[in-house]
C-alpha cells in the first residue's frame, strides 16, 4: 500500500502554525509573556498556540521577527530552500507523468508524499497525492488509485478549490468505470454535480458530466444516458467552448450508438473530431480518433478497413503522447477485432497477444475482453481446444463483473462461440448468465 497523509487525526493549518510558534518559542527559552511583550498579550499568544485564534499577517510577521525565524517557515513549516526543493520535485514528477514515464512518476510522487515538510502545505500536498493517484491509474493500479482519490475527495474539502475537487472526481469516476464498479462511479459523479448549482455549467463540470455519462453507458442504463446526453449537449451549446462541446458530443455519440441511432452517433463524433483537431491536445485527439474508428466499425461494418487504418493512426498518436496502459490495451484489443472482421487472423492474433501482455488479471473488464477475442480468433483458426480454454478464462473474469448490458453481451458472445464448438452445456450456462445480467 502506498503512502498517505490522510490517516489519523486531522490537523488544520491554523493548528500547525500555533504548534510551530510554541515549539520555536520553547527552543528560544521564551515564555508566552516574554514573546508577547510589549505588542501583544500573553493570553493572545496562548490562544494562537492552541489553534483557537488565527493571527493576522501583521502579527505573524511580528512573531517571526521576535522568534528570529523566517515568515515562510512560520506559515508553512518549511524554509524557502525546502519550498524550492518541493516545487522542483513536483515539476519533475509532473514531467515524468506527462512524458509517459509512469513508474518514475509514481516513485517521485511517492517520495514527495513521504516528505514531512509537505504536510503543512495543503496545495502542494494535494498536487503530490493527485499526481500519485494519476500515475497509479496510468500503471493500471486502479484499486490503489481509487483509495488515494477517495481519501482526497472526502478529507480535504475545505482546502480544495472547486476545479481541483472536480478534477479529483473526474479521475475517481473514471477509475471506478475502468475497474467495473459502475455503482460507485455513478455515485461519485452524481454527488459532485449535486454539490454545485447545475445551471452554472463550466468546462470542468461538462467533463465530469461526460465521464458520468460514460459510466451510465457502461452500466447499461441507456434511458438515463440518453436523457443526460441531451442535457449535457444543451449545456455545452450554451457554454460554447471547444472543450465542453467536444466532451459532450463525444459521449453523446456513444449513447446514441448504444440505442441504435448509428448515423446520429457518427454526426456527433465527427463534430467533436473536427473541433478537437483544431483546438485540442494530441493525446485527446488520438483517443477521439480511436473512438471514431470504433463507432465506424460498429455502425458501418463494411468500412472495417478504414476503421482499422484510422485506429492505427490513433495508436501512433497515443504512443507519441505517452498515453496510459489502459488506452494502449484497449487499442490493441480493437485492432484485433478489426483484423478479425477483415479475416486477417494472424494479424488479429498478434494484436490480441499484445493486449494480453499488457493487461493485468485484476482488471477483470479488459482481462475478459482480451481472452474473449482470443477465443474467437482461435475458433476461426479451428484451434478448438485453445478456443475453449480462452473462453473459459474469459468466463471466470466475467463472473467478477457487475451485471450490466455490456457484460451480458460478452456472455452472449461466449455462449455463441461455445455453441459453435459443440459445447452445449457451457453454452447454455453462458446464455443463462447473459439473461441474468439483463434481469431475465
């Protein structure tokens, strides 16, 4: 388990300032009365040291002079040199994360969180903890990322800016979605949106809404997804910013495709892609190209070759922009499916095996998906024993997932392939699990 500063008794910055004044006073051999005289009363100094009074900036400056210490140390508990070192450490950690050096970023953020000098610096500590959680997510350690993000969201409300709080919620909602815990993903998204005045949408809240919409879709709550997509699109249009329109159109397209409005979905995602191409960063552009390729294959299967080529371009962009492990794994799985649809079985197998080498067994969603596509490839190659083995592994992972429409579809695909293999008992069991997932 990684480091955390949120365990134990919560100490406010006011308490810490008082404790530092008391400690330095005693080190200097001064009584409260001696420190106070002549400008302050000893009772006022006592209240400051106990955390019951917040000294003004002028009083803090006076006390720093009397105690012969820097104001920076009195306020933050660190020297100016230590502050500079912490800032430098955060910059290096952030750079490692942005450059795709996720293990190095995780190590650097972890070291910063263990540095005692950062404890009294709320903003820098939150930067370190949030960066640590993002690096954990990029490394595929979703459970630990969820633990750190949940702690941040629940314990630091007072010291967080609204944008920081929404950013934490977006990351937490996304981690819950990727881990298959859709109930908690929905809870986080709806709770944070409920904390704000809903008509006052901004880019951050639209992005949170889009992430929540993606969880509705993954959970199979398609009626709610369509309703919320309409609300989100309207809010983005009113706001009129590129970031909000891209986020809303992107996820609204996914919702439209799920309920059978394929061409509407294509129109929405093409609009998002056009805006992102002009105004957005390369990493999100690569992700959006990948989403467009996926929709293209689903809505217009005759254009499988174009979908594959577009996704190859997306994968190049993801690797150049140092995207996380999840994005690369999903991209490899999609390419395996595209090559399978084109009848290129050797290429499909190569991509599926690449994905298998990236995915961890703890991510049951991706684990089941990659073994299912391997089973389908082996079936087409007439490797029946290998096919049966892969489908069995996929089934074990599916058993760990919540009952959703997507999981039902995976069980149905498993059942169909088992039936083609002639394993009727396994096929019937998989069909029953598919029906159970949709409440039948």
